[in-house]
C-alpha cells in the first residue's frame, strides 16, 4: 500500500519538477529512509511501553505431565544382589494451572515503565534531530543546485557577450586594426568559459542526484529550485537571543537530557534489587494416582492452594554493591556528557552566529565590487575599441565582472546556508 501511494505521488523519472524548499522538506520527511528508520524506532518504543505495563497483569500458566512409572525396586540384600519388585500403578499424569499476581517488587515494574517512556521520549528527540539534520542537508543540496543554476545563467550570458566581443575583434583584425594575437587570446578566453560551463552543468547533475536521493525521488528527476523572497533569512538577531532559543529548543540538548534521565532511572532500578517481593498466588491440579498423601490410592484427585508469597534477597546486599557503584559512575559520567553537550551547543551557536553575520557582510561587499567591476569593464571596453588599451586589459576586465557576479551569487547562497546552519543548531529547523 505504501509503495502504491508513493508511486502515485512521485514524479516519473526524467520529468522536470519545480519545488520550493518547503516542498523539498515535506518530501524528505515523508520519504527519507533515515527519518523512516527513526519513526520505526519510535513505534518500537511505544510497543515496549505496552509490554512493560503488561507486567502488572498476573502470570498465568497451564501445565500438563504424563509419565510411565516403573516398578519399585527394593534392594533388601544390597546393590550387588537382585532386588525384589514392588508393583505400582504405572500410569501417572497431572493437569493443572497456577497464577501469580505481583503486589510489590521494589517498584521495579513502575521503574521499567518509566524507563521505557523515557526511551520513547529519547527516540522522539532523536527523530527530531534526524529530521533537522536531513532538512539542513536538503537545504544544502537545494541551495547548491540553485547556485549552480545561477552560475550557469551567468556563464551562458557571459559566453554570449564574449562571442559578440570576439566577432568585433575579428572584424578589427581583418581590417588590420588589431593583431591576430588579440583574436587568439579572445578565442582562448571563450574556450575556457565553455569548459567552465561544462563543469557547472556537471555540478548541477551531481547536486540534483543528491537531492533526489535525499527526498526519495528517481535519480533522473530534474528539480528546478523555485526562488522565494525570504526576508527572515536575511535578518540578524542578537547572539543572546539565539542562545536562549538554543537552550529551549536544541535537539542535541534534549537528547542528552533524556539520556541522563534514563541513566538516573537505571540507577534506581539497580538499587531496587535489594527489596522484598510480595505477591498473591493460586494453583490447582488434577493428578492420578494419589501418591502425595498417605494412605496412597489409585484414583484421580484434585488439589489447589491460594495464599501470599513473600521473599527477600539477602545475598543482594553483597551481590548488588558493585552493580550500584558502577551504575552511579555511569550516571555521573552521563551528567558530565550532558554538560559537555551544552558547552558544545553554546560554541556552535557562537560560530554559526559569527559566520552568518560574516556572510551578510560579504553580500554588501560583493554588491559594491560588482558595481566597480562593471564600471571598469565599460571603461576598458571603450578604450580598447578606441585602441587606447590592450586586449589583456579587456579580457581581464571581463573576467573580473564575471567573477564579481559569481561572488555575489555565492555570497547570497552562503548567507542562506549559514542561516539554516544557525537554525539547525538552535533547534528551529
């Protein structure tokens, strides 16, 4: 059923699809295999909780036994002499049942239920952490694909412009205005641009396949990332605000907290080994022949008992000592790991914040550079075709314009990438 539904919703191989980042995330949450495995882990933990609660129910057993009984050998003159045979009833069977209801066992049943509920919460947080990581990877591939497609558009426009410029140089070269070397250098520059375009197209194919695999689509599906204005991605809050959000929402911190709670419950469970056990029991059985009480009789009889059963593990005082100590050390270790995780999160928030701020600054610088490079290219273009500058200056100015365009596109993508990195660290992704 799942496969059929998926086949209906997934695009045919090779069919181009236009997707926003939110749509990419939705597909990843539905089809990504890592997330599906985490979902199965959560469902498994829910069954473990039900199993732990079922231990509160009484234990009921049915038993049956059948045997052939040999004659009773009486060695009146010792083992080295033949015994006399005392005839007995050779058929023996017993059918019955018993039940036991636990009343108290050191609260271990409740502790086990609480442990399994903690495991479920832990796996829920692990699933959320996996979803966050998958969404970030999806954003990475999505933005890489968008960047490569932007580069492709810039490169195609540049190649077209370079081709026009080369045609003009060839005309000048035919008229003897410029040297043939000028045309050759322009052709060499154009060949390099075409080779770079091929590399960009390969980058698009690679990023496209990565994204398809991540969201469960056929490898051949062509994804066109839709651009959306996202003002939120270009805002910058204070470092303290991001830190507070991380303290409240960080998935890493919540996972570590649940692991610490689980260690605490396991310590309580080990300590509960030195506790009395109390329960109600009942049993009843039909047995043939009656050989339990004297006088014996070759007839079927029924016998049952009900009562209270109590026990206390005295040996646990010395058997459990080192188990408790080991569990205490594990709990202490987990507490330190939790604090270390909080330190690591604080460092990650600071790094992501500074990198995001740096990326926003790069956009401003790139915008300034592109204006300067464009103006320089305009001046050099006019001076070259007026025979006032060299072809190397012309080609260099063209390269600088293209590079600044690449830098601006890359800076915008990098800023969005750092934004999502910061959102992942603080637990908002």
